[in-house]
C-alpha cells in the first residue's frame, strides 16, 4: 500500500481565513460594536491653527438635556502623548494646528452631542503662524512649542566615509531638490474607539483599532495615570491600517476621560471629513541630494539634506529619517555618504507613519537622480544600477549585513520581462512635447524585511494548544489588519503539525489573552510572528513525537506529522492518528495537554548613536518598471503596465503576497499620480473623496509580478517581510518614465495633469 | 438642522404642484445631491419634504413632432441605456456614461442635475448644445425656458420655488448633425469635471451650420460659446479655422482658480480639447 | 425632531413596517434601526460605495437615499445576499480569488458586483471595472476583485 502524499502548504494559494465571514457582511468592525448604555463622544476641534486659548465656555453645552459630560483641558490630567510628549489630548493653553482638540462631549445620542458641540464658545488670540517648513528654521520664527525654541522636533545626522574625498574622485556630480507632498491613508473604515471604564474595579477595556496593542497599553497607562495591568485592549477587525494605527491619537484618551467622567461606555467614531482632517499623513519633504560617480559608473559619494514638515506635533512618524537613511546609505554601494535631516514644527496637520515610512520619499529622490547621473555619464541606467547594486554578503557603511540579497536578480528580472533597455531606447528616441508619448521608467528599493530593532525588543510571543481532537489554537501577539497575517501564521503551524487549515483557530485581538508583540510595522509580522509560531509548533511536535515514541517501536526522530497522523518519516506510512495520540496523552497516567509557548527575538541589533548596526534580521529588495502614456495636450499621465520583481525570501501564500504587492503598487500609483492634500494656511481644502482622489478600478494598470526567492536563512521557511515594499518604487519609476516620454524631468509630486502640463510648458510649478 | 414638518410623496403631478404652491417645500428626486448638501449644511430643509419619485408621468420618454421629451425623473443610467434616447440624442447617452458612479447614475435624475445648476453638471453641457428647453410646471401654469437662459449662477436658476422641472424637451437632431462631448478627467467617471466641452453642428458639403458650442466648469454657469460658434458658423473646417476657434474659445471662457484647476490651465484645456474635438470631426 | 413617517417595505425578503424620521438616510435606518451592520459607512457622500444596497434590484448608495423612500420597495443588503444561494458563486469567488483583505469595502463590493452581474451576465474585465468604479478599496488594488467577479460570471453562466 502506498502511503498518501501530503503536499506542502508553503507557496500555495490559500484564501484568507476571515474572508468567508467578511463577504457575508458578518464581520463586526469598531463602527458595528455597541455596548449597553453607551454614550456617544464627539470632539470640538479648533478653527484656528496657531492661537492662544483665552477662554472656553461650556455652560450652554452642559445644560443641554442628554449631555452627560463636557470636558476641556481643565478637567483632565495633562499628560501629553507622542514620541516627543508634545501633544496633550485636550489643548489648554494654545492650539497649533487645525486638528487640535479643545473640548469633548459625551451624550445620549450623536445628534445631541453634535448640538452640544455647537454650543461651546471658545475665545482665541491668534499667534503668528508658520506654514512653510523653511520658515520654521529662520531666525526669529514664531515658536510653536516652548520646549523646542528652534522649532526642530527631531534631527538626525549620519555619515560614513569622507564625502569630500568622494567628491574629489568624481567625474560627474549632480545636485537636485525634490519636493514631496502630503497624502493620507484613507482606510476605508474610519477611526474609532470604545472606552469602557468600570468604576468599581477601576478596569479599563478599550475596543481599539490600534496596530500596536501592547505599546498602546503601556502609553495609555502613562497618559491616564493608570496601572497598566488594569488596561485591556480588544481589537475588533480593522478596516485598514497601513501605519495609521501606530500611534495613540488624542481621540483615544479623550474617550477614556469621557468614560471615566460619565461612568458609562463611550463610543467615539470619526466622520470621513474628520478622518481626513484629524488622522495622520505621510511626511511632506524637501530633499536636497548631491551625488557623484566616476566615468566607469562607480558611485563615489552622496550628501543628503532633508527638511520634513512635522506639522504641529510629533508622532512616531517623525522617526522616518531612520528608514530614509538606509536607502540613501545602503540601497547602492556608496563609499562616502553624509546625511542630515530635520523634522520641523509648522502649524500644518501633523504627519504620522505610513506604509513605506519615508522610503517613498527617499527612493523618489535617489532613483530619479540615478537616471540623471546615468544620462550624464552616457551609461544605460539599468547597467548603472546593476553596477552599483548591493550583493549578498555585503556589510554597508551603516552596518547592515545583507545575508541574502536578490537585488541584482530583481533588476535583471524586471528589466528582462519588460524589455526595459530596448524599450527605453526606442521610446527615448521618439520623446517629445506634442501628441501622446510613451515612456518606461525603472526604480528599485531596499527595505527592512526581518523586523527592525527600534524598541528594546523586536519580538513576538505565541501560545499554542491542541485539543483532544487535533484542533490547534494559536494565540499570537501579532495583529491582523487585513494583510493576512493570521492565515500565514496558521499555514506555518499547519506545515509543522501536519494538520489542515480547517483545524486551526488564530486568536490575535485581546491583550489579556495574547502574548506580547511589538506591533504591526516595519513589514515584520510574517517574519517575526511567523518564526515565533513555528517555534511554538515545533515544541508541540517534539512533545507529540516523544509521546508517540513511548507507544510505538520507533524513535521520535524517525516520525513526522502529516495529514492529521503521526507517520513514519521515511515513507509516510501511518503510525497512528494525531488525535488518538493527544487523547492518550491527556487521559493516561501522564495526564498532559499539549500546550506550548514561544517567544522569538530576531538576531538583529540596535543601532548605535551614529545609526550604525544591523537593525533587521533580513532585507527585502525590489525593482519595478512602469510604462506610461503622457498626453501632452492635457498633461494626463496614464499608467499602462507595471513589472514588479520582489525579493520576498520565499513565497508562503502566493495569493496573499500577490494581494500585498498589487495593493501596494496601486497605493504607489495614487501617491505618484493623483492623491494630494493641499493645505492652505493650515487648513486642508479637500477633506472628502470627491477631491482626494484614490485610484479606482478602471484606472489600474496591467501588473506583471515576479518573485525572487532568496530563501533567507533566518526567515520563516525562508520568507522575508514584504508589506511595505511594493508601494515604494512607483513614484520614482513614473517620474523616470515621464522623462523617457517627454524629456521633461519633474522633481515634485504628485504628477497631476496640471502639474505635468505646466512642467511640459516650462511654467513654474 | 431644520425639522421637516411634513413628508409628502404624491402619486400625481397636481398634488405635487399644490404642495409646492407655497414655495416652502424641499423637492426630493434622486437625493444624490440633496443628502450631501443637507449633511454639509449647505442646504436646509424647508417645512415640507416633497418626494416626487412616485409620479409616473415624470418618468416618461416621448418622441413626437420633431422633439424628444425626457421626464425629469429619468435617471442618468436610463439616459445611458434607454434605446429611444440613445437613438434620438446619442450625445446625451454618451455624456451620461461619464457621470459619477453606477450607483449614483441609478439614483440621480436628469431633472435633478438641471435643478442643481452646478457649473460642472455633467448633463448640462450636452443639453445646451442640443438646444434643450426646461419644462417647468406650477399650480398656476406651465412654461418652457431655453437651457441657455435657465441658469443664473452657481446653484441658481430661473426656476421659482413653486415650480417643478417636469421634463427636458429637445429638438431631434437634423440629418448630418455631428455632435461631440468631451469631459476632461483622468478616469472614465467619478470625477468632477475641471472642464467639459459640447459641440453640435450640421455638416453639409464640408461646411458647418447651426453650430452650437458649450463649456462646463469654466464660469459661474455652463455657458454657450457664442464667439466660438460665430467663428465656426458657415466655415469649412480646416486647420486655420480650428486654430482660430480654439483660440477664440480660450479667450471667451471665464474660468476661476479653484482646488480642481487653475484658470490658466482650464483655458489651456479648452483650447487643446476643442482643437481635438474639431479635428476629430474632420477626420470622420 | 420631525414626526415619524410610516412606511412598509420588504427587507431581505421580510415584509417590514417601520416608522422613520423623514431626514434619516437609508444607511442609518439599516445600521442603527434594523441592526444590519453589514452595510458600511465609508464617506456619507456617495463617493466610496461601502454602503451599496439593492433597491428594487438596482444598486444605490444607501447613504444618499432617504429612508422614507424605502416605502413600497424591495431592499436587499449584504445580509440578504449572504443567504441567497444564487449568490454563492459570487461570494465564493471573492474568497477564493483573494478579493478580500481588510474587508471593509467588501460588502459594498459584493452587492455592487451582484448588480453588475445581473445587468451583464457575461461581464468581461472592462464592464466589471466600470461597474465597480464607484467602490473604493484601499487594500487590494482591485485586480483580484475584478478577477473574482469575472470568475463568478463564468460560474454563473456554466450553472445555467
């Protein structure tokens, strides 16, 4: 008799575990949850962007029937939030941007809360504002935060080598200034929270959209002056994250204050307009980049000066210079590099963290300049990139060690599949400023793919149990934010334990149940939580096979778990059903359940004060080539096709990873072509989808996706993180394609029809 | 928000006109403009909310005596899909395809689009070049107003508060009529027009007559391009005339700078897109 | 508060009599009064499609519709399609083709896809993309959603 063959789940197209419930409309997001007796919270935001608060009169609002609490800064403890601790949830002394929260109401209904908000009278005394980050650092500029009289929220300096020497060795030197705009996440599910404070026990349950529940818990305790062990965070399914839920925002502590004040659960949900006005944005940036190369195409040096518009307050997003720095110092081999970044306060809406975390901005600058330098050197840009691309085994000036590196493969694959070199040559020969022109452009990227050791630990815990029937429950610290992490974790565990996907439940949404994880960011979940889950599964497997060895005539190492059975490893011959073994263990004299725990900490290190150190356990690479059509009569740029080659380590779930890459490409398309948040004198002028244009279905390009499998030694089954990578190259590639089509290089985003048309006409932007 | 005192959904036109007589009713048709305007505080409810969707005669599409009458409640998707409309006035069906989204096209009505009088209303430019008349009814009588005289400003028209738009009436295009509609945008629909252009003329023996040109989103109201029409009327379409017409159009539109486009860019678009439209007419 | 208006309609196959405030949106009626939370609020302005429902078999943005206008009509929400056997291939295709990530746009996408397939039983990529142009998705990049609807169209015609 032939033993059954059990195909590996790795690399298969596995549907998301939560999809059947989602397509039936049964999934309950934060908006869909209601607690008995809950009140509705609402925030009054300032209408001024930089002003002293003279007085707040809440008496009329408090007198309105159905109003249960009206709070201002005077009613709550002042514990500012944010990475610089500069953002008090309710503003008492002054307001610094359009979003600022000056009062909050809890009422029996949303309608009453809306009426109450209108009754609050605030008197302001305007202060001189700053809207352009270049003005923030001028002498005598108004001071936005007294604690930072120079208006610099954060500054970063990094160097390796000797750029003066590099410049002396250069045959070609180019310098450019790039200007990057403000965009936002546009999660389809708007922000919201429900705070349930139990007055007798003092326990707080927060139903929150956070993607970092354990860090949240700690920061909440600080902000609220509570014992962290009294805080439980439950995460309902999230209607999109993309980095937007990496910080605590003022509305969350405000909901808790309201719940404390009223002794009732308080639900606070944004409107879409509020979501646009009061949720984080990507950092607007001004990047001055100077680079050199020798005649043979070897890069010599790079100096970088970046000015980031931090807005009124400082979120975690202000640390994007960490990531930008990696791209400038290490995407290509650059012997000499100097990098300086300032994130400065303005009275604009404050930026936060967003998928790609500074890398879209850095890549836009570098990859345009690579084309420009190649042209100056008379070298084909693809060859120029290939010559300077990193290889496996390199340790960069920043100390990043590329144990696996698929960069050259990515370049060759994307260029080969798109016919890039020939196409670029042919289209470039026909470039012009009339009619409809076509062009191709290329860009590449480097991003962390094995976590990023920023916090004291970059780890993730797993608790795993099997029941008497072989059903596996995985309790993981890693949050599911739509990216498919629970499905991948289940797959990795199934692979170890030889059980089908249907035999797995993943619990990932309750800090009282799940073990610690640093959070969903840095494309780390598959890598870190995956390794953690595999470790827990292997411990369970060891236990099961050790038990099996006592009841069979085989040694543990001669057996394996496949197809729900304990089998002989050599030929797959069934030894006994897994469930039977589990029951024997449970109901024997040993009386044991199979329950294991594992905490995985990646073998990465913290950077030193000079930002040097191998911060991630693996690094991801990609090259994307785009083909565009430019209508020179209108400036409309149409994206026709994208060829994307990604070093993903190994494909775990082919459908899941395609979904991440396709979604990322389209997000990058929006960043390049149409998304924009014009802010005029501190006020967002388009807080609606009507004029904040997301890409729609008819606009998507053809996508040709290739996976480069470098089988990372530390990755789970060889995989690397890929969540952020696909959106990073698009804007740079499109810029290069527009140049190929028209001969005009545009150094500022987005490439809206009017901007492109103006550039083609040589009109100042 | 003002409270609605009465909600009425009459099945007959006379009842609706009676309810409107005092001029204190908010008219509800498709609702696609009304609901967001109410939510944004741009419009306040009047004491009566008058739902006209249950009046069958406002849905009629009739052809007779050289004209087509399209009931005010005909939805944008019906404009797109109704074979009678597609045959009689294909330009209108084509314009409907660029309108918002499928869901909005299923709800929004032609009467509502005219009543809202947005300078960027997607059906207005084709209705202008098709020489449509707005049929108005009130408890005291009926009247027809040519589209070119209907709009008085953004969101404003000559319709009195006691009047209801019952239909749009259009002359059937003559033989050898050529017509075009162009809406500038980066995607097929779901886009508020930064500019749009309508063109209609009789092309006989290489010469244009009965020329009508209209522009959307380049002034306070959708406008007829009278100077451009004068350049084209009686002319043979050659490169010089096309260039002259495009330049004339660029000069006669009165766009403003707003979030969606600068005035300069709108003028450039009018110039370039009208040139494209006319070149396309020549090439067919 | 305005006085309530009595209406009767059929919601997901169940004849229903309701008293609704005249200014209330259909979306608010479904979610807050009828507990049908599968229909989502995404923007409240008819720009995102998350609140799409079928009224007399035709797709509309429930955020733009007045609840009073349900009177005399047949309303189908995602909860209705979830138990509709004829829509099994459609929901299944969304699952199997990877058309779901965070899932927030999904109910609206499924309902609008139902309408697209009813209108164009043999819909190809262009018809599907145009049909879904009023439904925003921030996660998937639409490709797999379009594939799902095309797959469902094929499965549907094979079944007929």
